[in-house]
């Protein structure tokens, strides 16, 4: 039977396929992430994922409206999960019904084969080692200076109770040695500069750059690395009611402030939101677009408008940058929205650096 897949539905920003629901709906958890407890007899897959969503603060939807009606989903299974991390529980339940999480924009396909990927859990993150990639190149102008690139590819699952702002997809290797005793740490300083800047999600791709040794062994015996991210232990919300006629307003989220200026209709079903982002520490600016994409424009019935890009940015020397964010009504889900009634953005209130130690052993080499 071929693996089927489902996606966790976006709610807070365009492009998320596994996203948190509103912060007030997330159950209180101990530091390090949500703990899942599910004990069900002869449970249907749909009911189990509903319960996972309730406990983790995630809304799941299927990639295909009739998935739960298929014969393969009608098998009742006993579920006994105690004090499990959200993603550990979710991936185990996926295995029971031969499903896999499908982060659509990251183009991850259905699970292939029956093998399980190496896993490391640390500080509310579940990380899978997915593959080892190697690339060699020779410049004919200087053939003696051949280049040899290799890396371990990762899939990073973030616990829904962690309010992640951004994550560096390049993971720094701290220790890497094959089973023949060769170091696989990259030459030079082996420095990884934190970039962040991508759309906040619950699932990310990552990679650990390494050096392919001469006469390599059969496995990477030990790989220790550090994942870098920014996050917060709480979030805050800014709401602008009747944005077409609302006055200018601002709200601080830690060291940054979101400043609403105006929303204007620019055509049939098209709207342009003008706002600016101010920073208390202008020298530590960043890419604001991932933050702004968390904003959501809805009508009086809560139907969302579609995020349609925008422009702006830069820095005026005071740590402030102005943007135009475009929305349109061509959403399709639940019917086209009516006139805009509310604009809401939810952001980390006190973001800080997060460094997550990871460790893998006996990863196969080509």
C-alpha cells in the first residue's frame, strides 16, 4: 500500500502547513514543549488526529477531502501514548496508518519504504536525519583546486508550544568523525552565521555542512551539532478593527514595534496595507517579511483574505522601515471574503536566541 499524506492546516500565515492555533487556545505546558497523553480503544485515525490537534494546539487538515473515508482509514487501532512530545506522538500515529506529514511548500513527498529515520529530540525540537549528500566539482581553469562538498540533510519539527520566530537552516557541526577515525569537520573556521529570515513554521529543512574524508569509513560514527533559532516564551497580539477607516496605531513586541498606517482598496477584491516596523536596536535589523506574513486580514465572518506579496523595507537610519502588504479576496476556502473587518498579527513578545544541541550516531556513508 502506498503511503498517503496529510497536511496541518495554515491558520496564521500564508504558506504554513503545520501552524499553531491562537495562542490562548494552546494548553499550558512545561518548558521544552507540549506533552501528549492519548489512551483510546479501537480509535479511528480522524479521531486520533483531532485529539492530537487539541492537545498540541494545531489544526490538521487532509490533503484530499476524502482521506478519512477511505477503507485504509477505517481500521480501529488501540492508542496508548503517555507523556510523549507532540511530534514524537504525531509521527508514531502516522506510522500506524501509513501516513506522513506533508509540508506542501517544502515539497516533501509521502513516506517511502518502511524504514525509520534516525531521530534526536532536544529542547522541544524533534530532528530527523534524512540523507547524506555529496557533490564534487572541478574548475578546468585550475583543475588542481577541486572542491568536495557534503552535508547531512535534516528535517526539523518544532513543538507547537514553542513560539519560534525564525530558524537558521544551516546547522553547525561541533564534532563529526567517521567509523575509521577521520574527522569530517569542515576546513577553516567552521563558522555558521545565523541568518533566520524564513517564514515561521512548525517544520523546517536543515543541513549540516561537513568534509568528506580520504578513505572514508562506512558510517558517520558520531555527529554532534548545534541548531540556532530565535523564539519566545510568550506571544502578544495586535488587532486593528475596521482597518479601512481606522486611525494609525502601534504596538510593541519586545524590541520591535508594528505601526499600522492605513488599509486602502486598490481594485476589485484587492487591498494594500501600509505599515512600518521600528526597532529599538537598529543595528540588529533583519528581514521583516516573515514577521509581516503572520498578519491576517479577515471579513466580519472571519474569512481570510489571501496574502499577495508586497514591497518596501530598507532602513531610514532610525531603525524604522516602511512596507506595503497586499491582500486579495481570491481565497477560495469557504467562499470569497466580504469587506475587510479586522487585521490581526501575533508575534513573539520577548524573542531571544535559542541554541539546540543535537547528536546522531552511525549514519550511513556512500
